[in-house]
C-alpha cells in the first residue's frame, strides 16, 4: 500500500488532482489523459523516487496505476 500511496501522490501532484480520486484501476490514457510524453516524464519521476533504473521501465506494459504499482514492487 505504501508504493500505491507514493505513486498516487506523484500522479496527483503531476496532474493537479486529488490523490483520493486515484485507484489501482485508474488508467493513464483514458482516466488521466496522460500521453506518451507525459508518461515518460512521470516514469522518470517515479524512477527517481524509488531508485529504479529507467531501463527497467517498459511503458507499453503499464496501462493503469495497479500495473505500475506491481512493476515498482517487483523491482525494489
């Protein structure tokens, strides 16, 4: 849950929304209107926050917040 809360906080700050509106089912493209450039920027922030090498991140495999949480938890 700690990973989800950190990621939701980063997304909320990045998108200017309330973190309580973000769930694991929240999609990046449809729900958050994040395009590929915004996604790469956000993934860079997340890689810095969690100490993950950007080479490990595969944006095409991450469709929603839950996917990102699972990915981060599998790496750290």
